[in-house]
């Protein structure tokens, strides 16, 4: 990481660079006999009272006293895109993913969308803040709290970090107001053809336009039955469900795909624990990808929780990579 000019370390950032992606180096202990430095890369979310707040790609916030800085510079807004990975900006993907998992009811607050589905998943029961709410932030958050309280639900705001146009500054503002980040996940993208070309046996995969009772028995989020669950699962421009028959009335594996223009989104890919490591997840995804290719899609996306190492390794082998991270903040 190059910070020097003419062999000297330089601090080339100021409070005017808030909102930009920066790289800084700080001295950990000025009194130590051997200097130890730490480098941090992320969005400069704030610089107040002598402290820099930098939000990393993963959403982690790092507080750095300006007195510890030894170097700093503005860096490109996002890393170079890997070859073969579809180009997309954050607003496009945010809207595509929202259309694939729609709430039962929603209401606009300026450019924000308040979403509810009787508590079924945070994604369908959180605010999608894509722009200006039309009110000062404190007033907007008060409206959010009241809207969810009227439905007997906790108030959540979904945010994103780690790509051009994401919401590091909003994350900082929420944390400053006591909102707590509960869950973080990755939004990954990849080429759809690579998924369709997987060397996987798709002969047993059954595709359907609806989720039947057997499919729902395998779906681990189907804890509380109700029409709102089927409404969310069935939402989207072109929805497909996949299953591989199993024993005892539940499929050995399931999956869901939503085709929306050039995009195909994969969700609810689950395998019976006794049938894991048999390639069933690959079979489900390959079958769904081939159907999406038939409908004209060319790019793929999926969401995976950041601590799900097994799933992340599986998807990396299919050519997926992280586009951005998203988070759910809950009012306290």
C-alpha cells in the first residue's frame, strides 16, 4: 500500500473527504520501541472531534484518532471487477433483489420503502432506504418506528456497504442513534452460464411454479404457516421452485429462483443434512439456471450470510464473488 511521495509518508485526506473511500495507516503505540502500524481501507463515514470513523466493506466500523494517523489517501470507489463477473451498480441490484422477495404490504416514505409481511424474514419486514426519505433523518426514523409498532413488529432498516453508492454514512448515523446491527450477509454475483454448465445430475430435479407442501416441509424458515409466507415466496417477475424427491414426505433438496430481465436470483437452496456432500445443491442450482437461461437471463445473484463458510465455498466454486454486504439495523 503506497502512501509515500518522495520517500515521505503523507496524510492526503481531510474532513472534506467524508463519503469517499480512503486508505489510512495509523501508529498503534507511539511509545513502543518498534513502531507498529495498522492499515484500514473503507469509506470515511465521519471525521468529528478529532476522530475518523471508517466503515469497512464488511460493515465493520473503525474509530481512529487523527493524532495516530501517519498516512492517508483517497482510493478508487470500488475494486476492479473480476473478469466474467457481471457489471452492476448497487441501486440496480437493490431493486432486483427487492422484487424477488416482496412484502405483503408496503408504504413509501420519500424514496424509502417501508415493508411488512407479518414478521416473515427481515428482508420483507424492513425499510429499503434507496434515497431521500423526504424528511430529516430523525423525523424519518420516528415515522419508521411508528409504522412498524402499529403492526406489532420491530423496526428494521436494511443497509448496504462495500460498493459504489452504498450506505456507509447511513450506517454511521443509525449506530449513533442507538440502532443495533443484528445480521450481516453478502450479496454475490456471477455469470449464469457457469451455473447452468455445472457438471451436475439434473435428471431428478422437479421444477414448479409454486411451492407445494412437501417443498415447504424442507424449507427451514417455514416455522409459522400462513398465507403471508406463500405470498412472499411466490412474489417476483418469474418464480421457479426446484425439488429433488426424498424420503418421509420431504424433498432431499430444494431451491428457488426468480428471473427478472437479465438477472436470475437464487434463494432457499437447502439440502437434507443426511443427503449432503452428494452434489444435490449443485443439481438444484444447475436446473434452475438452465431454466433462467431459457428465459433470457445471463447474470446471477444470491445472498449468503457472512459466517456460512460452507455455502460461500460452494458458491465461489461456481464463479460467484461478493458485490457488496448488506445489514439489518434494529431500533433499540
